[in-house]
C-alpha cells in the first residue's frame, strides 16, 4: 500500500446520494472528462444486478450506491478489452475477485492500456437467487412493485442508513424491505466462496480500494458530519494518478496504518454459526420462511401476534 486517505467529496449533495464519501462519483467524473468509459454494477429492469458500461455522468449514476448482490459480468471483460484496445481510459469498479478476473483476462490477451481498477472493500456478495426471491416476495406478499433499491439510504444520516425500496408510488421502508439486508449482514446468504476468499489479504490486485471509513469519529471527529466518509487505499502509480486527479473535488486527509481497521483486508468473512439452519429452512419453506425466522420481519410479526393475543385475553376477562 502506497498511501491511505479519509476522503469526502466537496459536494454535499454527491455525498448524500453516495454510500459513503462520494469518491467513486469523483473518479467517474475524472474518467468521463478524459474521454474514457466507466464500468460498474447497476440494476436491470427486472432488478437483477449486472455490470454495465457508461460514457456519461447520467449513465454513471446507476453505478452509485452499494449493491449487496453478486453482479453478472457477462460480456463485460470483452467490452473492457475492446475499449482499452481502442485507446480509451477505462475505470472499472467491482469486488476484489472481479478485479482479479478482469486483470487475469486482460493479461492473457496482452491488453494493458489505461485501466484504473477500483475495488470495493468486500464483506462478501449475496446470492442473486435470494435477491430475486426478495423482489418477488415484496411484490407478491407486500404489494410493492420495486423500480429501484437503495441498501444504504442516508436520509437519517450515514450512521443510521437503512434499506429503501423505490416504487412508482414513492419510497417504502420497513422490516420487509430490509429483510434481505439483514440476511446479508448476518452472513446467512454470502456465497460459500466468500468465506474462503483468497483476495481478502493485505496484498491487493486493484489500483485503489474504497469503502466506508468506519471509526472516523475516533480518529478524525472533525470529518464526521454524518454525510459519509470514505476510506481510500492507494496501491499503485495508477492509483496515485487517479487520486491526484480528483484532489480538487475530494477532500483528502492522509492516514497512518494505525488510523483504520478493515477486517476484510486481512481475512475473509466467516460464515454465520447457524448458516446451515438458514438454508435448511429456505429449502423446505422458501424465502418467506427464512424471512420470518431469521429477520426482524418475523420478530415484529411474532411480537404483534403476542400483543393481540394478550389484548384479547384481557378483553375476554
């Protein structure tokens, strides 16, 4: 690692709509202004998550925000190779394993070019099948037609971000909406390979690593205005160039090795202790069964039923 920074986009509106400090948006702007192209994960019309290509900032907007689902990269690496071959600068963002896969493919093809590889600090990726179940469940059981989804909406602040489903009628929050997020954060639905990830180590394969700077309030409390702060790790000369190029739009505070701790930079995420019980329940009862048993959605409904029963007993007495 060449350097580490706490980073905040100087535009508060950009930070408000970003998962953390708005660094990725600044990198997109730099790349587009250079005549380059950007690749990132976005939602398709059916709410599946797929890597796409953007040549404008309007198109880059779809890449902004965390998506806790493994993205489909079909055709993406070939497109990146074509862009590099034509002399375009390419900003590629993805998980560490996706960056490693892209670099391996480009190496075999002898394509180097002007690639800026940005990896997210990866906790793991959620099952695309469970994500599809979540979308179907919200529509069939909750009557919600989802057209966009934000895993980390910051209307209540960065530290109190929550899951929000966007529908034609407006925003929807609640335990049903956040059920998938809970399954993810409790480590039930990470892909099995994530628990033995060979890229969860100090040696990185990307030019830059970006993520939330959790703990900033202890190290640099003056930076924590609850709009989000990014942790940026620079690994290569290309990464140094990129950070220098966005320094006018992003406030950068140098960090020492003891100023931050990100577990997934040194080890994979361990599986949930009751992961087997989760998947046994899912196979026998489907998505609704695990939502009821393993998330707050089920707890709230069980609690509400107990309250109703208690009230009925009191009324009957």
